């Protein structure tokens, strides 16, 4: 743009003899005003030209969005975010993700550890190898093989992959809160490897990042024994999880996430996992997470590693390694197929019938210096805000259809093999015969309540009470999910284990039989649940960003308060005194349940 003098364009009147100073003063005020306005115009034109040229050359600028969250035509070519061309550089590898049509970019199947095969089988995960060029992150990686799953297709031992969903406009300056989802599966399966975080991010108005990952399960994740401890590592499935959390600390900022604001979130075994990371290494706080959501907290027995020697020797026998000079080397020399055929459920020691969840974490003396319940009781846990809860009928999917009290007790002994005779008498006193349920025998309701409480509901109540006593009761929230699905009620299962999952993620985002009703009569629950959860992720408080016209969620407090979710009815309740007493009894039986 050519420069010019604004002053030279102004015609001044011929000089007149001074007659009155006031008119002359007015003329000069007018002249100066015109000059000032001209200067402003020049500056505006100059700056407009400068930033217009910068924008056209790919420079910075805000990414204006339309009401539906997608970039408008005037800004669609801007690259004001760090994830240029959907490529992220992790140092050891570069990955190209895929931008979805809704303003979200997804990175799938990124390695967070080297393949845990050959000599790395039953060892702690190690950093992945470096690669050249740009790797595709547009499809999920292989899934860790669980019990009774055939290898090939989607299942493979080379399975340690992480997935990230992030707003397409993210950059390191955003520092978005991060939800890390620990999938379920009872430690015997990776049962939800394709859980999708898209609807959560959309509902948050692109104000969060979502992460999922695989971890080793079953025989490959939780083989225990003295040899494993001496020439390998115990609880490698949990060590996989721990490495993901460290990976997030190192890399999530490259996706626009805040490593100081990570909320770990799990359902079932994932919920049990996040509860275990609270007490891992005696509650050592490595700043890996800032909050925890635990839904249907799965806490099976967690025996000491040397009490599980029979599982180890059983596998050695089946694959002809029992008499090998180096038994661990023999096991590591077996093919995945040789081992996978014996990745099955079996009975616990001195029991006849297979346990529902045969493979699980052990108390190893390192990651877990004592049973988890003892660590919580001593206050040896990471002190962060918590959101814990369970469904009303947690045990109905798993309990034996018992026709007698003897069948009921035999089932409990199969699942918790260290219960004593005194314990079983106490259990019968706590869980007498209840009214019958549709399509079930007469002692099923008692078996369902007992198993549901010891395994899922009481871990929630007892952990929160321990946290309230040893930390505070104001940064913890609890719920009871009682939204009914007609088919389940007609089957006599009530509101079963993790029935709330479609409301948390949205029914489109996961495969579940329970999701159908969330397209129809239970659909109003989706935005309610989802926004409470999102609020906790964003603010470490479920109330700040809760859905409009929903009640304030009171904290656990001294009265053990929890929010009851029912269709069309959200209310606070204090936990029933009978339930608390039964949970206290299970807490006292901790040496027998090994929880």
C-alpha cells in the first residue's frame, strides 16, 4: 500500500487577521479531529492487510466454529492446532490419525509398549521400539486374548495399543482434561476394546480428551507363582495399565491434553483396576491421575502370589513344562496357540466347580504390600476426588440359580475358596431366603444379593468409608443405579451389573444388550448421566457442568449419601443401615475373602 499524507489533503482557509480567538480554536479542534480519524483508518487498513496476508500463508488465527461444531468455510484451511495434517510425533514413532466429520480427530492403535511376546511374556511392559516414517493410526490394534478366545483375527499377544479421541482444534495450549477409560472383562477378557468416546467429547462441547487401551488379561496377564516372581513380573496386566498412565503423562499434551488433569475411569474390572491403582505401592502418589470414577467396582479375592502356585503348576503340567530345568523359559518358548488352548476358567484350590473369574490380580508384596482392603483401612491410598457407585442388582448376572441354602453356600465357596465354616454361617445369617424372582429358583435372590454385595457393592461402600475416615468425605460422591430395562426385570435380574454403561457413553458408542432401551424409553437418562460424568472429568465435581434442571449431587459425607438414578426420578438417599452392616461384616471377613 502506498503511503500518503493525510494533512496534505486538507484545505486550510487563507490566513485572516485575528479577530476572535474562539472561532480559531474551534477550527484547530476540527482539523486535529480529522487528522486523528485519518490515522486510525490508515492503521486499520494496514493491520487488516497484514493479517490477511498472514492468514493466506497459513499463519495463526482463531478457528471459528459453526453452531454444529464444524469449521466454517472461511476458516477451514486454518492450521492453528498442533496436530498438523493429523500427525503426532511421539518421539519413538509418528502417527497419523483420522479426522472425523464431527470435529473430532481419533488416533487408534498406537503402540505404548513393545510386543509382550517371547522373552517379554510375563514381564513388565517396556517402551516400544522406534519406527521410521509415519505410522497409520486409523484402525484399532489387536486385542489381548482372553479365556476361550481363538487367536487370529482380532486377537493376538501383540496387543498393547492405546487410542485417543481429541477435538480437531486441540493444541498444547488447550490443556484439556483427560478421561482414561479402563475396560471391563473380569480380568479374563478385554471385553470392551472398541468403546468409543465420540459422544462424550461432543456432549462436553469439545472440552475433554478420551483415551482407551488394551491390557493383558487371563493367563497372559495374571499368571502367578514363585517362579514368575523370580524370573518375571506378577500382575503384568496392571503394570500395562500403569505404563499407559505414564505414557499419558509424557505424551497427552501433544494431543491437547493436560497431564495434570487426568481422570481414570473404569467399569467392572476396569473399576476394580482404578481402585487398585489408588492403593498401588502402598498408595504412592506418582501424580498419574487427579480423580477417579469407579462404576460397579469389581473386587474379587486377591490371594498372595504363593497361594496361587497351583494355577502355575497346572499350566506347567498341561504344556509339558513341569519337569523342565528352566520352567519359565519353557513356558516362554511355547507358541501363543499352545498356551491359549489352556487359557480357561478352572476351580480354585480344593474346589470342584470352575470359578466365574479364575484369573485375577494377586497380592504380590510389591505393588500390593497387603490386601487392598487393609491398605484402604490404613489410609495407604492416593488422596484425590472420587466418584464410586454400583447398580442395584450387581450379582444377578453371576449368581447360581440355587434351589437350596446348600447350593447357595457351595457357590460362595467356589468364588471365595478361603471362607471358613464360621464365615458361611455368618453369610446365611446375613442373607436368609428372600421372596422369589421370575424364572429363578428359591435361593437365587439370596445368592444374587450376597455375591453382588461382596464383589461389587460393598467394595464401593467400604472404600468410601475408609477414604472418608482417612482423608475427607467432601470430595467423594456415590450413586445407586436403578434404571430398569424391561427385559431384564422380566428375567428376574433387576438392574444388573454395569447396566448404566449405555447412559455413560451413549448407546451408539458400545456394543451391549442393554443399549436398546436407551434409544427409546430410557433415552432421557443419557444426557443426565453423561453430563454428571463429564462434569466430574472437567471440574472434579459432578455438579458444576451437570445437565439443566437436575439436582445437586450431595457428597458422601458422614451420612453415607448417594444419588439414586431412576427414570424420571433422581433422589438422594442414605445407604440402608442393613446394607452397611452387611458390608461391615464382609470387611471383617477380609482375611477370608482376600480382598
